[in-house]
């Protein structure tokens, strides 16, 4: 193993420990105690929160902004794919991918990077978004864009491994600090929302005609 | 508001840093600043100013949280826009959280991540309240409730007088001296509550409900000690005062030994007692708490009251109060009731859990300094009403009645605003001998 492999492994360990600390804190604090009389089905509502409530048919943030929503979905799929490939690379399994699959993956990662850049351009050009943004928003976006691009590049040319490990390490170290930590807070947020609406019988929406 | 001392500041920061559970921590760390919530907010819809984006309201609270509670916020505050809690940020907080949000929760429903934006705004208001930065007008409403027992400072004498003449009228209308508005009677099935706007401005809605109780042969009473269903401390964010108000209701339920506490048509009032009340008190309530909307629907289902839907020829639409529907799960009952009082019902678009706020929520009606803004955002509701073509707007909330009445005048809609009890009372088919 070379120094850059060690750098990536150490970054991964630090990142996982820091993320774990966040997650343990959330689990330790637990859900709120509600003394009111429960009116609905919490399990169904939590399931709904993670599924139908996220669909473009239910969320204005999706159906009123379909191009951004689509770009966001592609961007996130590209990130998940890059994470999967990251484990293949550190376990030295990426050689298992054949040329055709490599090309498909590289093509998709190029598309997802373009989506990420599109989101960045929107953030820079739209007045309301610009006012809402801080340096963390830009750093997070750029880091993930570079990460996806580096993943594609290393699949194309394995000699790019040094640049790949450097970008990956930077991303891993930044993950638990800035807004990228929504990677795990997202799940907690959807859980709490499902719990709240389920307790009061607001969700699942199929309980009601309206 | 006084000088911001270190001690006052700490009181505010304590609200954000003390976590009894993971809910606040989660929602303060989840927003990704995508801004896709903007169109879900009535403020942004009428004025596309960046300050009205719901995420901005979350961000200002979260930015203060970050400054004092996170590694990046403490070491490199500019990187995450972590802000100091000072006079400047407090002014902005007051304007955004009190003056630019009705806490309707519509943005929460549509947030791409699932941030409970309404909850974060409420915690922000709690922080401001802990430091003494609640707008004076809103605080005056809370003070009135704490000091006099109701938010309109109605004296017991005035209240009893009003009920007496309403009772006389009811007996005359029904030609039955047993048609009563009982006061402080013990061991009844129902202890009914009121929005103080009723005895003050809309007394006929009290007689409407009394008429329904009479038709349903309900065993019920009102209390002169505690009848106010509202709890404006829910809006001001003062949990101690919210607790005092909820405690009074609980005490009166026990004093009168009633079986069921029925909350009048009031969105936030029903939320504040049915859903938040037990949590203010820190215990389960040993009796049933229900809304008058659910009770009216139950009377119809059980055949305890009969209604004639042919009597009303006008087109009726419905405004769903945010706290009753979106945050309270009462969604179908009001429609079920209306299906029995009219054959000319038309829905607003959108409606139900997705309905737009009328603009009067979040204590806006009590904060006169934001009146102009309140009437401006009401355009969304005015347009919704207009496009239904209805001449009657039904709404099970007296706060909404007040706001919708002002919308009607301001936007010259020419509609009549009615509560469900009023519509039900008008449609009642009484026994032959009691007609």
C-alpha cells in the first residue's frame, strides 16, 4: 500500500468515527415523549414519510421544480454510485468491472457531475438562493462534484489514483462538519416528520380522501 | 426591550442547546438550503423576497445554534454563516419568526428533506421569549389571558350577561324553557369551551352550538372560570405561560367533573390543548379531549341530530385551519358535516392538509404591527376563495373567521364567513313539537 492509500483509510476512519458520534448522539437523545392521545399509525406514517411523501406527486418542492428535482436525484444517485465504487477501489475489486460497464458508469458519473454543476450554477445565479447560501454550501457542492469526477477519471485511467484519494480524503474529512452531514440527518428528519404526522393521524395521506 | 446582557443571552441560547430529545438537533442540522420550500409559503408567494423563503427562517435559528454549538461555527463562523446572538440578529429573528411566519407548517409538508420548519420557528420564538423579545402586542394578549382568564379580558359579569340573553333568545326561538346554556354544572358529559371572540364579537355562534347541544340532547356545561380555548403562549413561545393556561383548563375539567373536554372551533386552541397541552403539563389527561368538529360529525353519524341539506341554496366552500387539519389530523370530519348541510359544496384548490393559511395564524391577528403584511399575504386566500365561486366560506376556527372577514372586506369578495356550528344549527331539523 502506498501513502495515499493510508491517507484515504485514515480519513475514512476519522470520518466514520465523527459520523458515528453524530448518530450515537441522535440515538441516545431519542424521540420526544408525547403525552397526548395518539390518533394514528406511526409505523405507516414513517414508511409514508420515506416513500410516497417524497414523490414528485406529493411535494411542491419536487413538482414545481422538476428540472432541479431531476438534477438532484441524478446527482445523489451519482454520489451513491461513487461511494459504492469507493469501497470497490479500496478493496481492490474494481478490476472486476468490465470495459462496457466502466463506460456506462463513467457516462452516468459525467451526467451526475453535470447535474451537480447545474445545481451550483443555479445557486450562484438565483437571487433567493444566493442569499440563502454560505461558503459551506459551495464547498460541499464542489467537493462532491470533484469526487464524482475523480471517480469517473480513476475508472478511466487508474494512474489518477493519487488525485482520487486526495479528493476522497478531503470529502471524507469534511463530511461530518458541514452540510454534507445531511447524509445521515436526512433520515432522522424524515423519521421525526413521520412520527409527528403519524401520531396525529395526518399521515399517511391515504387515510383521508383529501 | 432592554439591554441584551450576557445573562439574557444565555437564557436564549439555552433553548437551542438543551436537547431533551433528538428532534431539535435533527431539524437544525438538516436544511440543505435548496430553497425549494419558497413557493409553499404565502409570504413568498405574494412577495418573492429572499427573506420570506422558509429556509431563511430555519437558517437564522440554525446559524445561531451553529455559532455556539458546532466545531465549524465556533472556529470558522464565516464558513457556515454562524451568527452571533446580538441586537442585530435578534431584530432579524423577531421580524422573520414573528412578523413573517404564520407557523402554518405548509413548508414542512413540502420540504425536500423533511425539516420541520414550523417546529424550528417555534423553538426560535421560544428563544426570543426566554430573552423577553416577544412583540408587545402578542404578549399583551397572553398577559390578558393569564391575568383575567381569557385573552379578551371579558369580565365574568359581562360573560354571564351575554350568555343569559343568548339563553333567553334560544328559549324564545325554540319555544322551550328547557333550552339552556348551562353554567358551571357538575358531572356533565361535555365541558364546552369558547374562543373569547365569540362572547365578544360573535355571540350567535354560541347560541348555534347551544342549539345543536339541545337537539342532540347533550348533557353539557360551560364554565365561567375557564372557557377560553385559546392559548397564545403557544405562539409567543413562553412555555411557562402556556403551561399556566393549559393547567387552568385541566383544573376546571376536574372541578366540574366533566367526562369530555370539547374544544370550540379554534385551530390553534384545539392544537394547543389537545396535542400540546398534555406535553405542557407533562402528563396524560385523564379524560377525553376532542374538537367540536369531531363532535358535530359524531352527532350526525350517530343520528343524534338531523340536518336538511336542501335548506341552503348558496354555494359553500371550506377553509381548513392549518392547526386543525395539517397539524391536527381533522380533515374528513368537516367535509362530512358540510355534506349534510349543503348540496352545493366546492373545494378550494389546494385544500385539506395542503391548504394555504388564511394569514391570520401564528398570532398574526394579535400583532397589529404586521397588519399590512398580513393583509398582503391574504391575497393567496382571497384568490383561492374567488376561484371557487362560493358565496359562503365555512371554517371551523374563529381566528380564521376574523381573518377571512377582513379578507372579504379588503379584497371585496362579497362572501359570508360562517363556522360549522352556525351552518349545522341553520340546517337542524328539530323534533316536530320543538319546531
